[in-house]
């Protein structure tokens, strides 16, 4: 009978054989093999009586004592062939237990299905073939967009995201913009830059990020993201790719930019997002001069912008609705808004107004085509008694806010609403305004002084 020996068995045979031939002491052999001297003696006796094969475990090459019977295996495989031939092993195992009361482990069933040809493991499947497609014919017909997260400044600044807009027909970089995160506000700003420079393309081609597509199953048919709404109002088609290979042009551009752009910024001494965004137009011009190709047809399919600047501002804002209370107030992102109490506005009780949250941090309230004047009361700001007493119209509301503030202080949960948009891009825009002129960032906090001494 042919017996297979492992490396461990061969090593053990050499040691025991040396002991039998008096080249090694039993105590030394026991230390080498991590066995007792009595066990070494037993192995010596086995070797003398039955040869080297006796040192191999007796169960080697024999079926397990706990094996499942062949009849049970054939029963399960027959049911799987009949009812669950196209089921994955895990789902088939669940149905065998639920509907047929036949318990078997996932891995055992998987091995049986593989041996019977009912399942092909992923490692043995043919790789999916992604055939290349031809470029689009005209500039502006299809623009691929994506965000590339990377250590763009090589540790000189925190890791950030580069928003890339590349034309499919020519391979031209249409717009680049660095941002702290890949958020809806960042895409609003980058898209506004694109529109101002080139006009409206026919379509944007993106991945299935939640900025572009509603991913909840129960909302897919009716849901529309803020960015999707913007493109819909501008008349730009949004196409979501099923795989990263489908939008390979922007993916390959990301890889190229992660090499060339990083080194160029190092040579230019650029260390911050603001410096990079100011310099990027020069890089885009140089990149396109080197790598862009002419389109198959010379026609430019970008359409002119017919909306006014104010209309574009409103479209490229985060829009939501609120219902006015009897006291002409509403709450948005844990801030209480007080609509100006005029005769015209008094008719708006219980009416629905539109909230426009701009990327630069401004807030506007609109009813129909009319913008409403308002004041704010931040529930996360400190409230003193004079504010509560002075504002008679909203005294009870402010008192309630003061009580809620104390609860927030105790629980240390003084945060903005989780359902509100991420405001990283707004914070950066406000910081830039504050650097230019503090009045632009917070105009309400400054009062005109008529004193001669200033």
C-alpha cells in the first residue's frame, strides 16, 4: 500500500531512525519532536515492527468518521438540480433548510455543487470582457465627471478631492477643481465654473455616487438628487455608468493627473487648495495642448447660457421647502427664520416657501417669484434674557429654544441637522470672503457708526 508522508512525517522518521541506530539519545529526540520519552519509545517500536508507514496517522487517506452519507448528499443534490439549479450556494442552503428541512452547511453545499457542476467558483470564472467603445463625435456631446481622492499635496496639506470634467470626444480637460470633500456643494461650484467657461453640454457621464443618483430602492423611481435637479432644470442629461470601466476616460485621466499634476504642483511650490485652484487653468491649457485630440466632427455641441446670473445662482443652490407657521416662522438646519411681518407677508401663514441654500453660505427664502426678507435666530447660539423679553411676537418660541439649548449643552449634542447638506465647501467660501472683507461674510453683525471718532 502506497502511503503519502508529509514533511513533518519525514522529519519525524529521520529523528526516530537515528535513535534506533543509536546516533541520538531518546531524551534529545523527545526534545526535538516535543514529545515525551515514552512516546518516542512507542514510535521506535512501531518503526521496528511495521516500517516507516507506521509513523503516519492511521486516518490518513481514509474517509472521515463524521462524513455525511452518500445517500443524503445525493438527495440534496437531486433537490438542488430540480428546484435550485440557478441558486447560489448560500441561498440554496437557506431554502433547503426552510422548505425541505434538510440541514447542511454553506461550505459543504458549495463544494458539492462545484463537484457536481452546479456552481462555478469566482476564481475559476472567465473575467468579464469590457470592449472599448468609440469616442463621441463632437465636443460637448458627452462630458465624463468624477472625483479623485488622493494626497495631492504630498503631505503639505491634508488629503483632498479633485473634481475632474473631461470631454469624451476629444479627451480635453474641461474643468478641474480641488475641494476638501466630494459633496453636492463642491459639484455645484465646479459645474458653475464649467457653464461660465463652455456653456451647457449635452450630457454628463458619472458614477452611481449618491450625489448623482438616489440609491435607496424605494425612492429610485421618484427620487431626484439636488445635482440631478440642477441638471434637469438646465436641460443637461445625466447618465450614470454601471461600472468604472464604462467611464474609463476619466478614470485614466485621474491616474495621469495623480502623477503629472502632483509633480507640477511640487515644482510650482503650490501647497494649498486655494493656490492650486488659482493655478489650475494654466495646467489645463498645457495638458490639453499635449494630450487632447481633435473631434471626429468640428461642431461644438455646447449650448449658450440663456439664464441670467441671478437665475443660475438660484438653480445652482440646495433647494428645499418649508411651511410657514402662524407666526411667520420656519426652522431650517436648527436655525429659526423669522419672516418680516408686513401686510403683504401676513397672507403667507401656512403657505409653503422655498429655501435656497447657496454654496457660498447665503440663504434666501422665496415664495413664487418673490424673495422674502427675514431675520434668523440660531438655536445653537447663546440666548440671553433681553432677547427673549424684547421680541414679544416670538417670546414663547425663543424661550423654548433657550430650554432646548440647555438640553443640548448637557448632552453635548450641539450639532447641525444630519439631514442638511454637508457644508465643508460653504465654510471654505465664507473663509475666503472673510479674508477679503469681514463685512461680506457677516453683514448683519456690523452697524453704521455716525460718531466723528469712528
